[in-house]
């Protein structure tokens, strides 16, 4: 199995989306290296970054599901380092 490190950037524009987002991130917790949330009170949004080490398909699946949640925007930056892990 090959994994990549990526950073998922999420902008939360609707407070109602947070519960769905947290539930989804919980489902992928085994792949998440860390996360950081920054409230930007002046703009009434939250900025979340999630560092993940997972197979490409898993990262794509997670970001696709996040992108379907109303009130969120998501972008992903991938590293060029690919690590082979034994199954």
C-alpha cells in the first residue's frame, strides 16, 4: 500500500456544517496526523487544516465527502513523497 502526506484546508462558513465535518473526520481518524482550527471572528468563519497520511484514494474520498457538505470549502495540497507500507 502506498501513502501520501497531504494537507486539507477547510473554510467553515456555516456553523451548522461543523457537526457533519467532525463526524466525517472522526471516521478517518486513523489516517489523520493532526488538525488545527483557527476562528476568524472578524469574518465570522473558521479555518481548519488537517494533516493526513493515507492512500491517494482515501484522501480523495475524504475531500470529496467534505466538499459535499453545505457551508464548507475545501482544497488539498499533496506532498510528492510516496511511502510504501506493508499491508
